[in-house]
C-alpha cells in the first residue's frame, strides 16, 4: 500500500437508519433511502462504535504443537447514543412498544417482557463527496437502557445493537475511488518508484 493522504477518511457527519426486518438493503449510495427506512435523528458527537470480535480457541496436538485456531463465534455490535425524543427513538431504545394518541395526549407503552423487535439498520457517513453505508440485515437491541433527566443537557438514549446471523451479516457500500480496484489477498499496491529508470 502506498502512502496517500487522499485515502484518509473522516466521518465528519452521518445518519442512522432503521427499517423493519427483511427490508431490502441499499445497493447504492447516491440516492436517498426509501420511505421504509426511518432516520433516527441526531447522534451525540461520540458517533457510532462498531465491534467485530472473534472468539477463538487453540487446538493443540498430543505432541504439544498448536496446529489450528478454531473460530468459536464472531460477535458483532453497533453502539451509539440518540439525542432526539420521538416515537422512533423510544421504540428503538426499548426494543418495540406501542403508541396511542387521544385528545392531544400520547401514550407510549414499552414492549411486554420478552418482546424485542428485530430490525434492519444502515449507518451512513459522509466525507465531502465520499459516502459509506454500513448495512445490516438483522440487528436487535441488547443490554440495558440507561438515560438521565437533567437540566444541564439533552435527554440521551445510549443503545447497543447485536448483529444477528444473516447472509450476509453486513455489507459496506461506497463511492470511494480508493475501494474500487480489487487486490488479490497477499499482494499490495506498488508504491511509485523513487529511482530514475
């Protein structure tokens, strides 16, 4: 790989979208997502955190040598903190629930015990004209829901989503020219020659 400042990406801004499980994932970055996708609004300046883990176990032979590394599981998580308070945000944070409005009063009822809605998700970020979309076919809220009411800041909803099994589990699509040319595994782009021919 040649050193190139043109290939350094900064996620200067972005958006988080969710849709019902099974919604077709995007295949391009230059058009708006269809109406099935809900924009969850402002996210804190911490942005979005991805965790792609791999839990492994060494396989040793009787002779004492390590001969293989077994992949036991590959947990994947997406974490971010939402800043707006609306129906979509509460249903995302709590994993579901229902909303009813009557006589100008809206009642949100959290999901029943054991209910936790699966969703599709797209995380999008832009760096000038470059756009990346991380698309997940199946995600589900996991962990605790902790939020604080205070006079010193916005009400924020930290959420963690586990990425569930799907084919594929996720895709990354982009219009980034640096991603265009496929490179065979084990090879690299040649740096420009520094010597005269």
